[in-house]
């Protein structure tokens, strides 16, 4: 994979390191402010004006989004490998999309969005105070709201970015789409990502100014004390924080572990190879579907495509989780540890969900179902192993984790139209590290077993072990001959003909060894 375009190529290494350090300090300061906002919200009584309640909650949400953004920015700046930088840039896009949905909504969501609600409440308050000494004050606040609204319209996320967010957080049954998104991010480079992120961060800061102003005006009227007081409702448990740091310390001492992470992210040719083979097989399958009779459509083509699809999912999942672990090890502030750690669960559950389905209704069309169907009927050992793998995968996919994954990637609860931010903070505070840490080795082990299984199945497609080598070769050579004839069709795209003929050449060379 070609190197990603560097961020601000004129920036020195020292400048980038200073940026990384400054982000950590800002994240830490913002987290303290989030904690203060939560304390204030918990202390508000029923008589407090709705405008004030909305403003403080909105400010808390915006501060959290800034923390999430800066955590991914640090991950990108700290990233040593192309895939690593791309992973964090994709998360930046996902955070912007989720942040915009929470704030303004998309389509019909806008009428009930928190921003619209704040504006309506603000104008109602202004009308009530129109003849009071606060009239000019509220008039100025309304003008500031309108100014920020204009600013927000300039940073609205696009439909393509919203599709990208789905691929980042959910993957897709067609993993080539996820790979194409990765390539698109790589080609755009870090500079392009920054051009989108910086105006968005600026808009979030403007929202905070507006909320601070509303709080100040309400404090003048005695509706709230000007300084937040009270206990900190949310703080990272000191014992858990110490455990986070001990994990990082142990990981950092383990040279073999670091070498594995480096190898996964440095040498991802397997991702490129699997993606290109899957795309090529998919295009050939589509073309055969339109131009060949049923008897001339080898089932092996579809089976190989399904196999490559799962192989690509495994490779990308491994790489994504390696990015998360490296970011976790490079965390520069207390809140970054759990915020980063949550993305391990997102990646793991998304992978399991696509393999075996999130629920019973999805099982029939899950990726592993296609793999099981691809196993030859008389390959009893492979069939048994495929069933065993499925049972292990289903045991690893716990419904409480499915719910947590949904919480971690949605700032807005689609059912209630309420913010999930406080629930996310409470959830990561409740993470049981011993249980979580013990879950991932089992996941990594089964992914490794799937890799090995897929390679064995691939070999089974090439030459059946339960038949004589000669008979198998004759059958495969006959299929190759049919495919070559079909590829000569003038309607076949030239690039597909050339590319797949090369693959057929390699297959023929393989069979010559057993002639």
C-alpha cells in the first residue's frame, strides 16, 4: 500500500510532537469541563429554566465530541503506518457525521434536533423578556445563535461521508466496499481530512461560546451560580486507571508483541491481495451471470469470491484492532484510555456480526453461512470444522456486547431522539478490564483458526484430496478451458479478460506440477 500523503508536509517532527502533546493537555482540560457539566446537570432542580438545561447539556455533548475528535487526531499524528493513519482518519469522519446527527439531525430528524429545540426555546424566552431590561441581552444571544447556525451549515457532512461512517463503524457484507473506502482515504491524505475537521472543531467551539453566554445570562438572573460546584459525577476509577497504565507498561516491555503489531500494519499486502482477488472474482461472476449459460458457470467462482470476502474481513479486522491497541498504548490523558479501548469492542462485535449474524433472522445470510455452503459435500472434516468455528463465533457474540457496540457508535439514540453521550461515559466507566482483556485472546485465536481453515478450503477448491490428482486436474483444466473461451467474448471488459487470464495462467502452472 502506497504511503499516505503527509499532514502539513512543511511541519517538522518537533512541531507534530508539540501538537500531540497539546492535544493531550486540551483533552484533559475538556474532560474536567465535561465532568463539571454533568455535576451541574445532576444538581439542577425542576424549577430551572429549560433554556439553561438545554444549553448545559449541549455544551457537555460538544465538549465530549471535541475529546473524541482530538483522541483520533492524536492517533493519526502518532501513527507510523499508512493503514494506521487511515484508520484514525476514518474515525474522524465517523465522529463528524455522528456529531452532526446529534446536533442537527438529517432529513426529518432536524425538526426535533437539539439545535432546533434550543433555537425555539431561546426565541420564546426572548419574546417573554422583550420589554424587560434583558431584552437587548437576549437579542444579542439570538443573533449569536443565528451566526453559529450559518457556520454549522458550512460544515454539514455529505452523503458520501455518511456512507463512509457506516463502513467504518459497521463494515459491510461486501468487504470490497470497506477496502475501497480505505483506498479513498489514503488517496485524499491527511491534509484533506484536516480541511474538514478544523472548521468542524471551530463550529463546536462557537457552540460552547453560545452555551457559556446563555449560562452567564441565566446566572445574572439568579437561575444558577456562575461557578459549577458539587461532586464530580463521573471520574475514571483510580484503580482502573492504574490497571490501564499497567497494561500499557507490560505491552511496551514485550518486544515480541510490538513486533506483531508492527508486522500487521507494516505488511498488509494480504489486504490488498484479498481485496483485488475478491473484486476480480465478483466481476467475473457478474459477467458470467449475464453472458454464460448455467452449465458454464462454475460454482467455484462464487465460492472463491465468498472465501476472499471473509478472508478480507479477517485481515481488516486484525489491522483495525492493531491500530486501536497502538493508540491505547500512546494515550496521553486519562480519558483517552477507555475512549480508545471501546473501539476494540466495536471492531470485534462488527466482525462477529457479519460472520454469523447479530440475531437469528440474520444467520441465513451471514458470511459464514456462505462459507459452510461452499465446503464440498464429501469433505467431512472441513464441514465439521466449519460447524465448530460457527459455534465458537456465536459463543463470542454476546447480546450485551452488541448493545454496547451500538451505544459506542451512536451519539444519538434513534428510538428516543436523546443524546447517548452520558450513557457512553457511564458505560466506559463500567468496563471490567479483567473480563474484557480475557475476551480478546479467544477472538484472536478463532480469527487465526479461520485464516487457516480458509487456506485449507482454498486448497480444496484447487485440487480435491478425496479424488485422484489426475482426475481433479482434468476437471479443473476443463473449467479453465471453458472460462478462457468465455473471456474471448467481445462483450467481456478488456481489463477483466487480461487480469483473469493471468490468474488462469497461474492455476495451469500449479496443475502442471501434478500432471
